[in-house]
C-alpha cells in the first residue's frame, strides 16, 4: 500500500503510547519519532504527509482508516459510551495536570471506572477497545506513580475489578510489546517527586 505512518511523541507519554498501541492492534507499522510540534503537544500522527493531533482524535482517525481489529464498539450507543468514558479519563486522570488530586476525588474516579467495566475483562468486552487504550494511564502508569510517591490508590482490596483489569491489560502480549521500560518511567517519576516544588 506504500503508506507512510509516523507518530511524533515521547516514549514515556501515555498519550503517545495510546496511539502506538492502537496502531499495533490494527497491525499498522509506524515509526515513533521524538518531536516537539509547534504547540509542543504530543502525540501527532503523520499519515501520508497529513498531521493529526490530540490522542483521542488520532484514535478515531485510526479506527476510520484501518478497519481491521476494531477498537470502537459497532453500535451507536456503545460508541457514545466509549467516547464518554474516554473523555472522563482524560478529564479526571490527565497525568500532565499540575494540580495534585485529592485522594478522595481519585478514589471516586476509580470507583466510577470500576463500575463501567460491567463485569467484563476489558472495557471493550473480551478484547481491548477505545476505553482500555484511553485508560492506559491507570493500567500502567498509576502503579508507577504509586511506587514513586508511596501512595496507594489502586489495590486488589479497594477496587478488585479495576485491579484485575489493570493486571490483564498490562500483561496482554500486544500491550507489553509497546510499553516503555518500567524502570526508566519509575526513575522519571521518582525524580519529579524528589524535586523541590516552586
């Protein structure tokens, strides 16, 4: 087909990683490039010379461009719910947010996300879908943040369904293939925690 697919992002960004995972699920080879676009936001997907920004917008583009291995539900209600939960995750769990979330608020968010699983292995049912990809911060990065800060938000005792989802998600073969090295991400978070705040 001769398509050119490049992702401009950073290896330790959950937003860049969303795009990488979606492309892998679709079987689309891509090249991750370190890049700071004009607005200094990543990721940016470059497909045949056309740039697309914002991770959730990119995920919609990927779904519409490559039809195999759908990451969106087929029915309109399912799509609407996937959009709702993906936006909820972005609004409540943005790892780039400067303010520290209160433990109580974070626990309320986790409770809502746990209920959205509806007893399924993944938010997409039996396969990884849009909400699972959007929730990658909780699936991978949250355990690293917990280790770096010594604060526990997600545990098998507090949120058993979400904890199991997190374990299943992170241990899924295709997910493991594109995760950044945990030790490097942990070092970054530990350095941020140790740095004096201004």
